[in-house]
C-alpha cells in the first residue's frame, strides 16, 4: 500500500477501489481511498440463472438446462 500511496501522490492521482474491496480495508486507510461502484446488468436474467444453476448443480440444473460450459454474455444486447 505504501508504494501505491507514493505513486498516487507523485502522479497527482487518486487511489480507487471497488465498494466491496473498500469494505475490507482497515478504517485508517479508508480516508485516502475513493470507491467505484460496480453493477452488473443482465439482459436475460432467466437465462443467466439457468446457466448458473446448471453449472453449480442447483435447482433447475441438469437435463434440459443450459450446459455448464455455455458462455454467458451479459452485454450481448448492448453491443
């Protein structure tokens, strides 16, 4: 962390992390670090759920579900 702080200061840059990782930082370090909210939007929530459950063998997985290795492209429609 010291090297990151030094590099940020030398380059007049900010230290940024995700909200999830920010929560893991000690309180003393939080005052000098900004957070970047990260969100995931799904175009096909039902399809994503089916593939996820198939991959982990949960409810709805197995025969008739998406194959575990099927690619998941959450931004297919956005491109």
